[in-house]
C-alpha cells in the first residue's frame, strides 16, 4: 500500500500524530532510541528533515530510524539535498505561500531525477508558511514572506490553489520553534473549503493545543522542537492520546 493511501486511511478514522526528527539535532547514537520511542509511545509516523543540513549524518540517521520502526518514515525536506532511498516516501513540497521560484519549483526540479532513480514515493505537498510571531529558520531559509496570521481569506485562497493544482496534501506550518502556532480560525476556514488531508506543525507545545488544532480540522499534527527540548518520551504518549481522541466518523 502506498504511504499516501495509508495516510488517507489513517486520517479518515481519527486525527493522527507525526514526530519530526531533525538529523542536525539527533546524533547517530540517539537515532534508534528516539525513533523507537516515537513508535512505542503512540506516534503514527515520523518525519525526518529540517531547514539546514549541518553535517553528513542525514542518510545514516535516516537508515537507522527506518530500521528501528514499522510506522511510516517520510522525508520532510527543507532543501532537496535530503533525497534518499532509506525512507518510505518524501513530501515533495512546493512552498505555495512564497513567490520565490527556487522554493516553488527550482528545488523540486533538482530533486526529481533522484526521486525517480530511487523509485521513492513522492507526495506532492502544498506547503504554506504562516506568520509565527518570530523569525523561524524556514522563514529565513526560504526567503519567503509568511501569510499573515489574521488573513484567513488569503490562506484559504492559497489552499484552494494547492488543491486545484492537484497537490495531494496541504502542510500548514508556522515553522519549527514558532512562538504562535497556526490559528484555529485559519485551520477551520481552510477545512471548510478544501478536502485534502491537512498536516499542521510549528510551535505546538502542549497536548491540549495539539487537540485544539485537530478539533479545528487538522488531520495530522506534527511536533519536533518541544520533544527535543523536554526529552521525555512520555510526552509523546500524551500528545498521541490527546490527538487520537479526536475521532472523524
Ligand atoms: C516544523 O512543523 C514542524 O516545520 C514542527 O514544528 O519543531 O515547532 O514542533 P516544531
């Protein structure tokens, strides 16, 4: 079964929880334990990636993560140096909130031949960056202006464009370590207008906030930064339980 189909199946029943592991922040020694904890404590999938690549551990790290779990391991590329065969799939992001051609199509053209070479499942993803109250790495690295947090109408227009362009998933991101996550009313407005699965991340600091975002209509909630800061695997369980309590049917 394709990972995309698994995601659709999973999110039709209840909201889902993905952990983000950034190879720049996870040492090779830690990779196995961190990934196993994600699965053991209830995550439905693992995203691997970040805005930069500060060392050459990415591929080895990804391989260890993949070998440690049965849940989907999906590359979440800040830049497309992150293409590797040691994953179940890759989110082929186009930063549709940007007007920077490199992030809209340039990076994807660089990545496409390797994706083909590795026969990797690429999931076309409409990625929208939302104002977060601080300057996150992805804001800076993508040289793009985020959508203002009070402008749900602009966000809906972008989301509709992503759906009409045939993208398969929408990723709403305030950026890793965001001061404020994507607002509930923006999520609700998008949910009322599009049918694509919605992934939401950036600045989700507590299970209660995660649950609220799922209730507002996000299908998959992602946490990265808070897990690194707290370094407590039981927090994964708390996030998973809070998110899974939001049923869809
Ligand atoms: C960042 O959406 C992810 O792109 C996760 O954000 O690291 O703030 O949880 P955090």
